[in-house]
C-alpha cells in the first residue's frame, strides 16, 4: 500500500474510533427503551449513567458503566458496572461472549429481600442480602459456575400479622467446583441452628437439604413450625429437604 493511501486510511480509522467512543449513549440506545428504564441517560456509549433505573416498576438506583473497547476485538463485550443511590447497591465486572455466555467477576452487592424486587422471595419473608462473589458464569440464563458467598441477614416471617425473627444465614460456594454449583449453608445467628448444602440445578432450580434445630430461647412459633419435619434425633436436630424451580 502506498504511503499516502496508508496515512489516509489510518486517519479515517482514527476518526471513526474517536467518533464511536464519543458518541452519546442517548443516540445509540432506542429512546423507547431508555425511557422505560431510565429517568435520564447521559454520557457516551463507552462510559455513561442511566439514572433512576426502574425494573418491573421498582426503582433500583443509578446504573453507570465503563466499557473496555479492546475486548470487542476478540468478540467480547466487557464492562465495569455500578449501581448506587437506590434500594440496590453493587459493583461487578461483566463479560458477555458469543452464544449468550455471561461471566461476572468481583460481584459486591447489597439488596433487600423483597418479593416486589425478587419474585422468587416468599411473600411473607423479609430481610436483606449481601453478595461477595468472585465468579458467576451463566449459559442462557442458567448459573453453571458460582464462587464466593451469599449472606441473608435479619430474616423475618411476617405471616399471620406477626413478625417472627428467623436469624441470619450464609451460603459459601468454594472455588474450582465440578458439576452443578453446590454450596454449604449454615446459620450466622438467630433462633435456629442450621447446616446443610444448596445445589443449583440446570432446570433451573435448586435442591436444599440439611439439619435444623431450635436454639434455647427460640419463640414458640419457630419451635412449632419445625414439628412438621418429624421427630428430632438424639441431638435434637431434624433433617429437611426442599427442591424447587425458578
């Protein structure tokens, strides 16, 4: 290629790159989609903020992102995302590849356990969750790999017009797991002593099993609710098993 032509070509490519990097996000995101998700959309395609994010009628906060343009050269959409100033707060490194494969790294998030926000949460259950996950991999919306910990704090059963404290719990997923993601679950505090395992299936769904026992001072409501699990063993624990789909 002749030198003048090469210079012109490089100049055109440089101009195109600058144009794409600086293009306003509002010009790229369809206006109807932006209006349904955001109160305001500012910034560029590569670095911007969607303020007042609303999902299923629930205000979540302000979503900001910083894309990594060079990842596009290997067919990946990668970005650091942050959600703040709302009911959900968190950060994560996101990577979307071909075939609908989504990878999340260094996920830190705090959110309320509310059925209006997460439909899978039972209607009478309240509390809040903390996520500290080093790795999450999804294929077509199904979690295939999970590493880190999920904490559920200050759980309450609000059925029957009463607020019954259920305590706090931890599920930890070790690194390097093979097969379905499987974590160990245990109580952190509260009226119930619990230990068991939680397996995420490809249904998608879950299988939960283990042992549970009331602690000294547990409310009559908590103790009575355990009776449907059957008779306790010699140590006062009852076995349980629960499965479901999302």
